[in-house]
C-alpha cells in the first residue's frame, strides 16, 4: 500500500521546493512540530521531491523514484525509526539486530501506512547510529541524492547512558557526505542536544486545520466514523492527524490520567495523596507534562461550560456543577506553576502531591 498523501504544511512545502530549485537546500534539516502533524511524512515528501525525475514544485507521484519512495522501498532513502534496544552483547551483532528491527517496521508501514506512535521505550541506540554511519558511507544505489530520515531524533539521548551514540551522530552531521540529505524530526527542538541543533537548519511545522484533519479522516479511516464521533475526534486532535487517528494515543492516555487524578483530588486529601504516591515513576518527563496539560485542558473545558459552552471532552461531574469559572481559573494557575516546575529537576510524585493540596484548596 503506498503512503497516504501529505496533508497541509503548504508554506513549508513552498519554502522547501524553492530551496531545492535554487540548489540551496541545507544538508541537515530539523523538522519540529506537535506529535502527529506529519513531520516524518513531510520528510518523505521532501525525499520524493529531491529524487523525482520531473523536478517540479511537488513530487510528480508517477515517476519510478516517486513510486519507490511512496512504497518505502527506494534504495537511497533510509528511514531510521526508534526501535527496542538491541539485546546482543557484541556491537556488530547489535547493528544487525537494529537493521532487522528497522526493516520489520518498514514492512509493517508498507502494509499499514497509518502507523501508531513508537513505543515509549523505543530509542535510537548506538547500534542504530552505527547502522546510519555505515549506510552513509556507501555510495548512491541509483546515482542520485541519498536521504536519511531520523524520526523522533530526541530519542537518541534519553536512554543512552553513554555519549557515544550522540557523538557518532554528531560526526555524521558535521560532515554529511556529498549528495546526502539528513532530515531529523522532533516534537520539540530543545529536546535535542544544543550541539546537534546547531548542525541543523530548523523548520517548524504548524498544526493542521480542522478541515484538513477532518478531510483526511473521512478519506482514509475505515470503517468511516459517524458524523458526531468524527467532529469530536477532530476537535480533540487539535490539528494533529496522528492524534485523531489514535484515540488511545499519548494524548488519550494523558487525558485519562488527568481525569482520574482530578477525580481523586475532588474526592478529598486522602485519595488524592494516595493517588499521587501510587503513580508509578514516569517513564518520560514528557508523559508527566502531557498529563498536566490535559489537566489544564479539562479545567478549561469545565470553565467554558460555566459560560454555557458545550462540553467537548470528558470532565468530572463535580466540576460541571460550578456556576462561575473563578475557582477553575485559579486551579489552572496552580497547574501552570507546576508545569513550569516540571521542567526543572523535580520529583513528579512530590510535585503532584503538592499540586493536589493546592487544587483541593481552590476547588
Ligand atoms: Zn516523480
């Protein structure tokens, strides 16, 4: 099954096409933007554009290279995705394991292009970077440009105790081989090491319009959603096709955690403290801040409902009984403070316990 069409990002596409035509496309690009807006899809579009035989402002979609890229089988397009950490003890064997794991992901994406986000523990280990280095050292199979896409590049550091993987990747990015293009993607550019960021030209991708998300779901989601569910998904997705596709994705999980935690806070100090301490250690800081964001959104939704607006996401019943938004807005301020503190080196459990108390006072 070929890739679904790229949706939106018209300004970015135009800028990239102009750069390609003017022969001034940077060799290393960092695409950043919210999860599920199509960063890796745009990277594949750019791969198609530089390899397309027609050399237009958009890939023609019909020539051989275009077909190969869309089928994820172009020999000069290498898409590195986060994978479970290889288990072999020897690095050479780990590289083989990484190559096989990535090949398998590609096989799955060929069969089902609307893929789920990578598992939270998947990463780019040193083995993946060595694999990239080896492939980068080879010559072009088709004689044209070569494109290396590193999806979720920030997952390089998080689970790598040594600096080796980062240093190895830096080396490649410092002196990219002639005729090669490196496209890194990340939700937030600041999650990458400054040394790595400084090697890449940044390109920030915005959220899609609701009309784009809705149009995509209608065209590609089978079975089709009933109109009401479609509207709800589009509104919750906030311009992210990835979010809209996967109701049980990160945003969904964060939303659920936020809902449960707010209910515990409303149930009194005992349950909320117990809930905060029962919270397993967060596997990633991103998950914790995502939950705080979901708490803010839920409180905001409750505040809107006091003004007679329809409720678009699950909100604890107790919050829907409020007559004026004042207390809810004060609660949102407390969450905003906690959100800021979460960037520092703070224990999320303690932060949550303190926030429970603050919220219990105002709600
Ligand atoms: Zn083409």
